[in-house]
C-alpha cells in the first residue's frame, strides 16, 4: 500500500528550522497538496524554543516546558493542514550543522521520497538558523541522490526545491519567481496560524502578506484570468530550473 | 471565427531582431505550440541584412537582394514550424529604437493577443540589436496593457515573457530558469534550421546545444521520470514571476 | 526672503512620472518635511492619463478631461501634505525621454535648490515610465551641478537621492536601506491618498504596506527604542553613499 | 554607575580578527565615539600572530613573544583612541569558528550592550580570518537578542552593524554606503597607527586612503557644505536598513 | 607604410567622453603602448567644456575659449604620451548619443583597426557622459565588425575592450580584473597630468591612486616576483573573456 | 635538481574533489603545461567513490573495490596528461571540511610551490563536495602564504587561481573570463577521458563542450587571428585580478 501511495502521489516535504516556520511561510502550499490527496510532511529541526518563544521565557517557563508547548502547537497546526510532522529536536539559537543531522535528513528523503521540497532561504541576516536549515536540507537532498550513500532506500530523484518567504524578503535577497494561488485553502492556513497563540501578532501580519502577494499574483497573471477579488498567495523562489513541456 | 480562435488558443508571439533568431533560439517552443494547435507568430524587426549575412556580402550581393534572400529563408523556416511571420523591415546594425516601431509592436500585441511572449535577453555585449529588440518588445507589451493607449483592440492581459537563449549565454547573464523539452519536435527544428543554408555551421552548433540542454533537463528532472535518452531542450529565462496553483 | 528660506530650509524635491506616485510612495516623507517647516515640491512629469486612469477610460472620459481630473486630485493631495506641485504634462505611456524635458528638470533643480531628491527606481519591468522618469531626474541633477550648464541659477550642490518604493519591490531590485518612521504624519498620508478616489483599492494596500514597513522598522531599530506599537514606515533606497559625522 | 553609563551612552563595539585591524580600518570611528563621551570597546579574536607578523617571524621571534608584542602594540593603540580592548586569543591563520568562541562573543554583547557594532566584511578572498570573524560576530549579535539564550544579562536590542574597509575593497565586494568624516580625530588615528611599528608601510597607505575617502565624502556631500580642504574619511557598509525619522 | 604599421603593430584606441579622462585613467597604458612601438590614438568625444572646466567658468571665460584651452592641454598631454588625438566636439553635459556620432566612431574603428580598445565604465552615477561614451564606443565596435555596415575599410576583428577606472570605482561597480604595471612609464603619466594645470588637485590624487593600485598589484602578483618597491599601476575591467594559450 | 625544476618551471596545481573532475574540466590546461615542460600535479581529495560511481554500485561492487578502480583510472588519465597525482582519500558525499585536510593542502602548496592553481567553483547547487573542495583549496593557499604557519617550506607567493568549468555553468554562476585554447592537446584530453570508461557518456559531452567553447574563443579572439577551424577550448574564471605589463 505504501508502494501504491508512492506511485500515485507527489509527496511534499517541508524542512523548517523552528516549529512555527512552516505555518507562516508554507501552510498554503501544504494545504493545497493535502487537498489534492498528496502526502505532506513537515520536519522541524528544532522547536524554536530559545529564539522564537520570547513570551514564554518572559512568563518564566522552563526549557522543556517551552519545547512541549511548541511541539503541541505545531502538531495542531500540522493536523489542521493534513500534514505529518516530525521533530528532530536539534536545538536552536544556534541550530548547529552536524553530519549526524544531515544524515537524519538524508534518511527522511530516502524514506519519504518527496516530489517537491520546501525550505528556508540561504540568506537571512536576522536569523542564522534559517540558512543553516536550508544548507542542511540541500546537502541532504543531494546526498540522498547518490546510490553510494549508505542509507536505506532507493536513490532519490531530483525533486525541485522552493525557498519559502522569509520575514524581511528584500534583506534576504528573496525575489519571488513563483506566486502560488492559495485562495482555496486560505481559511485552513488562517486556522493553522491560530494554533500558535503565542505569536498572535503574526496572524494578521501573514494574512496581510497573503493579500499583498495575491494582488501581485493577479497583476502578474493578468486581468483576463478572472481571478477572485481576494486572491491570496504565497511567494516562492525556485532553486533549480523548471523542467517542462509547455511554456506558460 | 477569429474570435473562436482567440477563445480556445494560447497564442505565442516571438519578437526577434533578425530574421534567423527565432529559428536557432525558439523553434522548439514554436513547434510545440503549433503542434498543440495554438497559433504562433514571429515578428522580425529586421532581416539581419547587414549584421548577420556576412557570406552574402562577401559574395558581392546587394542590400535589397540580401533582404529578399533572408526573407524567403525565414518564411520557409516559419512554414516548417507552422508559424505566421511578419517583417517590419526596420533595419539592423544598428536596429534603432523609435516610438514608431514600438507603436507597431503595440498594435501587434493588441491584434494578436498573445498568451506568451518570447524575445531576446536585455544584455548582449556582442550584438546591440538584440537588447534593443527586447527593450522595444517589453515596452510595447506594457503599453498594450493600458486602456488609454491609442491603438485598436482591447487592453492586453499580462502574458508571461521568456527570454530565449543568446549565443554566449554566460556573457549575457543568461541563467536558465526554464528547460523546455523539445524532443517531440526536434526534427522540425532541425528542418527549420536547414532552411537557412548560409549559416550551415549553426545547424550542428544548435543541435549540440539542444542535446546539452537536454542533458541538463534530465539532470534537473531526475532519473525517475523516464525521459528519452536523447532528450533535446531549449533554455529560457522568465522575466516575471510564474503564477500557478501547483508547486512543481 | 526667498534667500532666507534657502538658508534655513532643507527643501525636498520629488520627481514622479505620474500624478499619483508621490502619494503612494512618498507622502510620508513629504509630510515630515513640511511639518518640520521645510519646503517640499512635487514635479509630475505626466498626469498618468493613459496608463494609470483605467477607470476613467472605462467610463468613457476623454483625454483632456482625464488630465484635468488627475491634476485636481494631485493638487488636493499636495495641499493636504503642504507641498507645492508642478505638472510638466510630458505625456505618459510612454513617457518620452527628451533633452528638452531634462532641461526643464535642470531648471527646477537650479531654482528650487533641493537638499534631498526623491524619485523612482531605475528598474521596473511593469512600468517603463518609472525608470524613464528616474533617468531624467538623475541626469538633470548632475547637469545642474555643472557651472557650465546654460541655465539660470547657481550650480547645484550634491543633494542625496532616494528611490521610493515601487509597487512590486522585489521585481524592481528594491532592497530598502532606509526605513523612514512616518507614524507622526500617517494620518496626513491617509488623507492625501483619499484625495485619489479612482484608486480606492490602493488606500488599504498602501496602509497595509506602511504597517508592514513599520514592523520591519521596529525589528531593525530594536525593541529598546520604545517605538509606537503601530509604527508606520516608508522604505527607500539610497543612491549615493551617506555622508555623516556619526555612525548610527 | 554602570547603569548610568548605559543609559546615557551609545557604546561602540568593534570585533576584529587580528590585533591591528581596528586601527587601520576603524580608528576614526572609535576616536569620534570616545571624543563624544561614548564607550568604545575592541575585541580582538586573535593577535594576528601567524598571519600578520611576517617581520617578527623573519627576525626569528617565537610565537609567545610575537603575541606579547602584538598585544602591547594594540593596547597602546587602543589607549591612544580612548578605547577598552579585550583579547580572546583564539588563534589565527586560521581563525577557527567554534561554538565556544561565538558564545564568548554573545556574552560580550550582553555585557557591553553596544549601540553600534563594527566588524569585517563577509567576503575577503585574501584573508579567511576576516569573514570568519564577521560570521561569528553577526551570529553572536543575533543570539544575544534571544531571551532564551543562556547567558547573563538582558536580551540585546538591534544595534546597527557596519562593515569596515578591507585592504582591497573592490575584491571584497565592498561598496561603501557610509562615508564617515574623521577629520576632527585624524591625528589620533595617525598616532594610533604609529603604535604599530612593524607595519610602518601601512601608516602612509591608510593616511592616503583617508584622504581619498575624504575627497569622495566631499564629492558626495556637495561643495556647499564648507567641508575642510583636507577632509579625512573612513568608508563603511551598512548591513541592515537604516531606521530614521529624517531623510538626509 | 601604413600597411606595414598595421601588420606589425597592436594599435591602442582610447575613447573618452572629455578631454582629460584619458590622462587620469589610461595614460599609463598609452605610454606603455607607444614605448613598445605601437600606435595609440585618443578620441575625445567632447572637450569637457561645460562639465569639467569649473575653474575656467568661474574665471569668466567663454565657451569657445574654454574649448580651445582644453584642446591645447589635451594635445600637449597626448604628445607627452606619444599618442595621436582627435576631437569630435560633440558637446558635453550632456553628451548626446546620436546615430551620427556612433557612425563617426565606426569609421574610426575601421580606419585605425585597433587591437585593443579602452573606454569608460557603463555605470557612473556621478557623470552621465561617461556611460554614454562607453555605450557609443561599444556599439561602434560591434557595428564596425559587420561587413554589411556601410563604411570604408575592412570589417573589424574582435579587439578586447577594457574599462578604465572611474573616479569613485565602487560606486560604478568597478571591480578591477586587470592590474597593469605602469612603473616604467609613470614619469610620463605624471608629466601628461601636469599638462592639465586647471585640475592640479588631480595630479596627486591620481599619483596616490597609482601607488595604491601598485600595492595591490604586488599583493596579487606575490612577493616572489621582485617587483619594484614603488610599483605603480592602473586598474582595468575586461568586458569580454580573455582568449589565451596559457593560464597565468 | 628539484631546486632547478622550481627555478625554471611554472608548476600547475589542480585540486579536485573527486577522481574524475580534473579530466573533464582541466585536462587541456594540464596537457598544455606538461607539453611546455612545466610540472603539473593533481590532488584528488576523494575518489568520488560514493557520489560519482553509480554504475559500479549498481553492479554490486564494494566500497574499497570502487575506490581502487577509480584510483587506477585517474592514475591512467594523469599519466596520459603527463601529470603527477596524489589521493588524499578524505571521503566523498559528503566531503567534510576539516582543519586536518586543510593542513594537508597547505603542505602540498608549500612543497609543490605552484605558479598556478586550478580548482572548483565556490557555488554548485548540484554537488556540495565541489564548493567544499574549493573552500579548502583557497584557505590552504592563503595559509601557505603566512610565514607563521607551522609547516615545512617557504611561504608561498601569490599564484593566480582559476575555477574550472562545472557541469551546469550558469547554475553555478560561472561566467567565463578566460577561454584557453587547447587545440594542440585536445587529442590527449580525449585519451585521458577515455581512461574513465564508466562515464563514457561524458566523453562526447565534454568533446562537444570543448567545441562550443572553441567557437566562443574564436568569436572573442576575432576572425583575423587565423585560428584553426576546429579550435577546442576550456573555460575558466579568474578569482584574483590579473597582473600584467601589457593589456591584451
């Protein structure tokens, strides 16, 4: 049955540094995939327990407690989106690049056989964990392609990689080359965001961003396509050239 | 009937500086479009009579004679590809940017209503006509979108623009982000190239290039897609972000 | 008295392609200047009568009528911001670069003696008028510096130039290097926007953008500065190096 | 009393790979700060004992001896500039990036609470220690901002970061965006340079550079500002956007 | 005899916007060429009569008078360097790009048959005439290569093009990729500079720059080459790839 | 005798990640060097046993067996080219950057005293080992220059570094600035390629590439140089500025 799933699906793999990143930056893509019937899996390298949980620290919570909260929130968001989720608990601030962590990601690739991979940008002067996660994700994907790499499973194909949007895109040299229409699933993205109550100020920020990217999508698609007035979108940057049989 | 055509088709517009450019650089995309049943139209701003007809000049031919030869060769190639072709005879080496020429291109856009536009790169240190053509093509496309621009027809939508491959891609800052599989139509591209006998050395050069881009396409698509051993491809650069409902 | 004004003030000159640009992109900077007691002057090279007045054209209005409407709206917005405004009526879509128009801008520089100049970015693949305006503005500023240039007035100093934010910043290679706090004058910016009723969808779009840039300003300024919760900001790119006596 | 100092001052932190870097590249900024009454602190990750002490090695000196010489020279230069100095003695050629060294820098940030940070550029094909120092400095600054990072002191704000000038600026992609007028303190910079006798050829080299940057400062500030004929300057590149209430 | 010269020589062509540019920026390259026995020719598109003659204007001189002075100074400098010089008197500030002026440059290329071409950078935010001159020089060189271009002489080969150094290199995106050792001819460069008395402040500025580039040349050539202590150099950027039979 | 060799020769050092890289990417440069009588040495950091030996793995060979095959093939190719070869057996996929490996490369530099160094590009999204090898090679070269670095031999000079061509040049930001004419030695390059039977599909791929680069070399050198019809070339990117006494 697993085999069947693999044959018929386009599994989506999302590798994020902290527990919340996949929600703000890629929830639309995830929900679109699962609504189409594809598997989606989120791998959180850390919980964001030190660097992205300021409120909890100010409230005097302890490290393990914070990790537990972040885990449960992220699980709720993943459930809302229909995605599987796995936590590698590698620590954040800083997220350390190690051969062992890369090896774990290779095994995830070999096991999950993604058709598409999403991760952070390689530049982010505000958060060193993001590029560290991206470098490990990219390295793991390449290693998983090598038949000689000693890990279970078949050599990976060449799934396209998309960088999702960082918090300050221009400062991260993020020039979108894909605008993804997430209108049909935006409500699910909003609900997933609401699973993260500690970052409530982000709900509206990323709703506004989705509107803004939606306006740009309509501008780039042209007025003749009959897009919804309130088109919502997510922006991505493609790492490798698109391969296609049709220019469009 | 024209209306019907417009409703059902994705017309492809190719704007090239000289009479031969569309063959070397975009014949695959054109043949794919016409095989799908879409209209394709080539607009040649000049015949390349001064800058790309060295052999004819060495043979002592006259200007008008050379233009006639180039016209008939380009027409033969277009026919081979199933495309319409129009010559604006604006002169080459240099191709001069004028408001009148831009206006003619606006009218082409309004009339043809392209769903996709192909043109030269904006940088080419070997040939100033290529960027001049590209600048005029891009300006015309934007002007055609304005309802207030005084030309017949409806305001244009926002057709995506792709730059086709220049002769020395790296020197033109051409970093392909689309690899188009032209295997099914490569024979037609070859035949179209053979309609240009004065540039016979180019036939193999661009056949080799198609192979090379094909190898890259396979590398980027991954070994699991079962692509043909001799996949042939053309490379393109996308000017505007892709708008889509699926990441792939 | 003019002399006195020149001695004590830091006049702000805004050169925009169309009648509305200065409102969406630079109204905050203008209002800050006039609240400080500095003069601010807006030069509109065109009214945006063809390219940015779609609704009026759809309503069947005529060219001169549209120009009159745009002029009066822009005047109202300028008044709201305390700025002078001048229309050069050079035509839009396309805005043509001519020596005569550059010369008029030289004379504006010589006469107004700006301490700061704002204009469009040099890249904008969605609107050729914007870079055309920027190129002319920059050329005029340099020409005005030359004592040998034949126009009334003294040679200009070296006022810094800032590019204001285009509609799709990343596509225009706009990487902000200045975030301007416009919180104290945002209400005036909003009122100025509301002087342009035909583009009502822009009011919220640029209010949201000001919030977004405000969030980024707070992030870059640091939490310790006690900035307002609802900090509003405009983003700019500096063309020339900043000259200063203090690193901050 | 420390608290008072913190409240009233804008402490300047300079993180340099080797003992001499802060003198050639940032002595002007340091002297300006201390003349204003601000604290300035230099952290030298190494003494430059292997890579920047060629003469001492040729004279047959031993490692510890060289380190002692470099330390005392750097201390003398810091004293001349009114700055505190700390040596982390982490070794040079190569300077190794370790979690422990980054942690020490986090603690420096938490303790010193800089309002401004200066460090090396991220690119330097002539000296790998420089980018290594910069990467660690930037990582430490971000970690120090996280309340969850386990080190004494309060979370850091968001002090702006400036890269100081490398020896071959163009090769290091160093495009100055700030020119700092150091005329009032240049004599102190010269004296600080003279504290490093082993690199006497650098005294004139960096005096000439200050003149050159001074000429550029005057060119960018404009002739009307009445700057000194012999304006001396240092060049910097700003990493994060400037946040301000005034465009100037 | 001309034929002989052509066969044996590597003629150097320098195309500059104003009368003084070739002295500050390329006098070393010119003197090296003429000392080797090669012809060198300078084409000045204008005299720099408006934009680079501030002192003369302040002294109340008239336009024609200023042009005559600039001409005679430039002739003296060219003589000092052993170079031919031609003035096209096309006007400066602004230098206008016209088909006629490009055509004159094509004829210069066809007649002089340069083996190497030097000109300005394509970017210079301080002086629009410099990029205008460069664009015309590059266009003319390409046109001169076309057998079909209607001008006397044989089609040009493909002489390499080097951009010489602008006044503020980093702001002009000038990243040197060639450092030319001009030590043997520096005294002639200095004397040529001294032919331009109105810009006396430039003599030392460009002497210092030659020293600075000389230090960099030594650094890049390595200590083992036994270069002179006071190596003097000019910096250049190569437009087209170097073609060679030896990597060195 | 070694000393004599050093005095008279320009030793060429090639540092490659895997056993085959030097053949596809730099065999022409190597053969040119050895034909001139210069020493050439190849250092293979790994055998490419995991990442570049897919066929052997599919045939069920074991790790040590594969390494032995790759070693003997590479040795044969080196012999064909007249080069020495050394294997550091540091492992591939991933090639790990360690201080020990860098130290070994420092010792190679000190011992071999290269006049020219060739290595991989710093960017390669398809193969992380290539940039890892390049980073270590560059670091080692700089460390070897420091008299204080504790390794036998004299401090290294400043040999120029060239990046050889990656498999997908545009995706690796590889913009050739040197085209090396390898026509006289191409047959030896072909024979060296044929020493690697497992990658037979590469023989033609890199023969075609040499033709393509040869066409470009002729285009950039100009038609007047009388180059062979079938000029073959390799492309390189220069890391440091060229130092020269002649512009050509």
